[in-house]
């Protein structure tokens, strides 16, 4: 049976006792993203009514619309289980007990759009505004009334609405058989630009023709009209830091432990932090941590790790970064590089795959263009490659302690290290890990100084890395060459290296000189080895902050 596209249409009215920040945190960071992770839910939007002082007085303030590729999926276990107490978080149960909800499933009927229409969910367009006029009709009994309504929309009404300034799209729906509510509702969603001609002469003409008057008096039994402004566009990854800056924002952990929201006191900057995951195009889960400014449009900086470590290598840098008042305007995204766990996907891991992981993160978090990518070692090659391959998504990059191409003998050197780990045969929680011997060797090679606490922290990261993940992801370093693309790149960049990182200071000086038409910035962090953000976080912060401030 062919799929039946449609929408899930949900109105909500919170009770007065529910704090606004908790309502939005739950909806934007838990409820909505969970549904957007379902393959048959194409997008999701929240709207806020603008007619509460007029015809909408006393009616629900909030509306959510989800486009569904097949409304029958809303009756199956993949979706219905999300609404059971066994799956709901305690927060969801508590919040929903304080909300009046009306939920409808409607099948698609027809759509017409203007040349100016752009899909709100398209990240690259960066659109975050529109107005919806929702017109719901109940008809007198009889098939002839439905046919007359369809004919009026098709022949006259939509055509006249299309002449109203700012009109973008009209879509029509009717109650789906799977809705189970009995009575049939005919819903039209008219979308307009923020600046529009609603209430103007052309709009009045469209709703006051003799045919329109006949439809409303002879065909329609009841008419309901609401006007809404777009409030929020869901993505498959929670990203709304604004509710977390509130004093009454609680800590939240999802039942599966994969999503956490932390109030402002526990995140970098003032906006709190969100920890969750995205799913890449090839099905790999990448955990991430988003923190910083609560402004949803704040510029985003992405930090990319070295092989064998967690995002914890950036902890002291983050503290220093947000202690600088000039950096409070930023959001910062850290993520778990493919290969930290054994969940690496089935395709070979290359630096092109790792660069595409960054784009998948940006897409899931609805970021059209990153303000800067900062990466070290494998992450340094990754961010450089992302800037080269996706210049329209990256405004700037800082590549640290890496090479423009795979050094001779790189595959053998890493092969020897893999052999060390395999020989030790270490495991944690029943899974093979890199182990203590390679961790000791690697961390000694990376560090220029003798800070014992930092050394132990990084060594523990290396030791606990999945052995399978390490073996697969390190292959990205075996054979790559970015030198040709670097020569013609126009993305602003910088190359940063620890003074004690072997031969890399000289190699990276050459990289900077050969980059683009006029070269790129080159900075040496004194006293640091392979991980300058770990050994010299304040010096490294000064370098990054100066770079972000511009030439």
C-alpha cells in the first residue's frame, strides 16, 4: 500500500503553574528532537499564536506541526511507544500533566507555493521566520460539500491568496482515517513572510467573493481561524540553551542516559550545556556537548579532538575561553570523534568521512555556517579538510599540531602502535581497549612538560579508547594529501603548534606559508607539546581569542 503523507498537528496550553523555561526545555530539547529522530518524521516546527487578544482569546497558545511521510507510521510501535509511561522520562510525565493537549493526524490533500517559498528546515537557507494562518473547516454532511470546497480552493481561493503580498505557500489536509476521532476536519495552512498583506485589500478580496460567501454559508458548518508566528524549528539534536539560563532550570538526564541538559552554572558561559548525540548519514552515533551563549543564533565554534581522547582535552581551555568577556557571545561544540568507541560504521574511515561528520553535526544543530573550526592532530587535519571541502559552511579554521599530508612511514608507525595494544590485550567492561602500555608511550610522546595531573588525565583517556575504534579510525592518517587544495583555498585559517612537538613546528610553518594566495597565520605555543590546549590552556586561549577577533 502506498504511503500517505500528512501532518501531526498538536496544540498545547500550559497551566499557569508550569515554569516557562521548563516547558521550553522539555519541548525543544527532549520531546521534539526525539520525534525528529524517527525516519518518517521529516521536520517539526513550533508556533505561537498571535491572536490571543482577539479571536484566539482563551484558545491554546502553542502549536506544533510535524510533516510525516506516512501517517500510518503514527499508529505503529516506533512512534506509539514514545507515548507510553515505560518510555517517557519522569520530566515528560510531570510536564505533560500540566499541559492541555489536542493532537490530530491529517492526510495531505494539495499544496501550492510561490517562487519565493523556501523550506524552513533547509539549514543552508537559514530561514527562521514565517507566519501561518490555520483555517479549520467542518462541513455539512454530504459528499457534494467536500467536492464544492475542493473546487473553490482549486479554482479561485488559492489563486487569489497567492496575490496577497508575502504569500508563500498554501497546503491543505483532511482528518486521516488513522486519527480515530470520527468527525472529518478540513485544514488549510496558509504561510506568509513576516512582512505581508494580511488584512490588506488583496486579502480582503480573496475572502469576500460571492463564491467564498456561498462556501461559508452553504457548505461550511463551522469555521475556526488562528494566526501564528514561527517560534522554533526542531532538529534531530537538542540545541536550545536559552531555557537553561533560567534560575529554575533543573538538571535533566534522559532515561537512556544519552541526553543531558545542565543549567547555566554547570556549562561554559551563561547558557548552560546540552549533552546528546547526532546520527551521521551512515548511522554512526556521535556524542556532543554544546555550551556557551543562550542566543540561538550565536556564532558557533567547533572543537575537534585528537585520536584516542575525549572532548575532556578542551576542559581547561573552555574555562579560560569563557572567562574572557569578549567570548561570551559564542557557543562552543565539542564532540566525540568517530573511533572513540567501536561504533565507527561500516565504511572505511578517511579524513573526508571525518570532515563530513562535522557537517552532519552542523546540520543536526541547524547551523548554516560555523564561525570557526578548531582541531588538533587528527582533528587538525579534519578541520582543515572540512574548510577545504565545505567552504560555504566554515568561516574560519585553526589547525593544530598536524600535517598537510601523511608523512612517509605513517602507516607503519601506527601499525606498530596497534600491535602494542593488541599484545597487551586490555579490556574494560568486556570490550578490548587500547590499554596502559600504548597509553603510556603515546602520552609521553605528546607531552613536552611534566604536569603530572594533566598527564594522568590524558593517559586515562587513551587507555580507555576502544581498540576496534582506534584501529579503524587511525587509518584516516595513513594516506591523505591536502597540499593541492590548500593552495587555492580562500577560507581564513591559522596553523598553531606546540614548541615541543617534534618536527611539527617546522612542518606547520611551511603549511602556513603555502596556504592560499597570501599564506595563513602561524603561531607557536611555547611550553606545549602535541596538545597545546591541555598543557598551556591559557596561552592557547589567547591565541584562539586573538584569531577570532580578526586580522
